[in-house]
């Protein structure tokens, strides 16, 4: 008999509980094990009075450990009190499964060491990509590869918003409101739209992929709040879509890591990912490009990944547990490859701005203001050896009295 207790009973927690009950006898024939849901920690029992599992609910963390428990599923989210509760469980030699990317991005190294010290494991497949089995794939299936790069859409909320802006011509504000109305965005969407959520997930992915600890706070992060309908109109000139990409890449002794809006080809694998779906493109030195995609959030997609971790513990797959390296990565936040960039420069002197662009970029394409109808803006596609050169130009032009502001977007050809 395997006793499972749960911390949290929201969208993910209720989905996990359903899968545990549905699969009660899943391991009966092979391992003679039966799954038992022992206790569920909630903030307010009264909110769940009519739930079929109401008899298992408690508001006291001590109740979780009073009965026999083998696996703790943390589905509370956030850091407080999840961090302390997970440490408590590991110190009491209980296996832990969590979908909490905030927890793993902030304290993953510490918690994994604590688990090993106590002879148990902490599993977190659902912390990145919801139901997409990406962490196990990198850790197990791609173990013979040196991972060279990751390009990913890791946040369903922002992808939904950008999809509606692209396909339906919606403004950012209207697309965000629709996402909130449909439950894809929180009332306070800052973590999603400012790119923090994607950065935390990218840090976990990159830490495992490159065997060096990537601190999410060191990642260059840009959100989608400044993206507008004109950006999409310009993108279509190059047959591009706009996506919030989490990207990382081995660059000699450094790791490049950023989260930012990027123009990608409409017919590319990432350009085709729409609405709340996530996608992760992994490049290995042996396998080449491998694409993983699916629903990055939601009750049962995320619960599916959590249950997969529960199954790994029951089937004693401890030897394949993910570990975080002691070595901290040195992060470079600027794109170092020769690439195309799109710039929009607000100005009261278009002629001077137009004259400055070919002086700084050998290859450039300056758009007519007839396209946007904005006489106080210059839009251009330029080629540059690296992002530093683009940033240097932006800094120079912003010092001019006639340049009000500059927006830039990386353009990926594939």
C-alpha cells in the first residue's frame, strides 16, 4: 500500500487527486501496491464542504504526518509556506512530488541535496511545460547528447495573448482580458506577461540540460506588454509571427539565456504553436533538433506529469532522479550570433534617424512611413553581428534629442 498526502487542492491538486483515485489499482498486479489518498491540506475546509474527498481534508500541516504517508504531493504553488513544508517532508524521509516551478527555480539545488541526505527523492516534472515530459526526456532519453541549445514557448498565457493579437487583430489589453475571462490568465498577470514565469522554467530546463546551475534572476527578461498591433503588421512583412521565447545556448564557457518577444517564421515549428500550448525545441549534438509540444498548464495535463512522477517513485526509479550541479553557470544575456533585428524608433526628425541606420549597419531595410501611417516613427530591419552592436546603436541614438524611444525585436530565420 502506498499512502499519498497532498498539500493544496486547487486546479492541479484536484486533478492529481482524481488521477490517484482513478488509478488506485494501477500497480496491483505488477508490484502488489494499492494507492491510498490519506490526507489533503487546504486553507479553508469550508470551501470544499460538498467535495467527495471532504473527509480527507485538513487545515493543519501536522495532520498530514500523523498517519502513515509515503509520498507528499505539493500543489500549493509559491514559496510560502511550500518551501518549509517540503523541507519538513524531506527531513521526515518522505518522497516529494511538486509542480512548483517557483520552488524549484529558487531552492531546487538545496532541496535535491536535502532529499539525497535523507535517502528520498523530490520529483518535479510538472514544473516545466505542464503535461510535456521534457525533464525526463533530457535527463534520460537524451543522456547521450551534449545539449547545445533550447528555444521554447514556456508560458501558455502569453502565447494565448500573442496568438489572439496575431490571428484576430486584438489589442494587447483586449487579448489579456479575454485570457483572464477564459481562466488562462490570473487577475494579476505580472508573472506571466513580464516573463518571470518563463524565466523560472527556462532556468530549470537549462540547469538540467547544461549541468550547470542557471539562476533565473541572471536571465535577461523582457515581457510582452509593449507589443502592439503594428509590431504584428511589420512581422507579417517578413512572414513572421511574434512569440515570447525562452532561449538558452552554450557559448564557450558561458551560457546565453534570455526570455523576450521574438519574430519567428510563421511556418517554423515554434511559429505554428498557438493559444495556450507550449513547445520546447532542444538541439543535441547527436540527435539534432527534437521538438516537444503540448498543453503547458491545466488540471489534467499537469496532473498527468505529477502522476508520472508518483509512478517513478513507486517503481523505484530513484537511480534516474534529476540532480543539480554544484557549478554555477556564468550567464550572458546578449545574443552573440549574427542575426536580423527589427527596430522601431520614435522621433521628431525621421531624416536624421534614417541617415544614421546605414552608417551603423551594412545591411538594412528601412520601411516607408506610409506602412504604419506614423510620421513620428522609423521602422527598419537590420543585420548585425551580435546584439551588443544593436544595443550600442540604440544607446547612441537615444542620446540624440530627436530620438524619443527605441523598441527592438530579434528576428529568427528558422
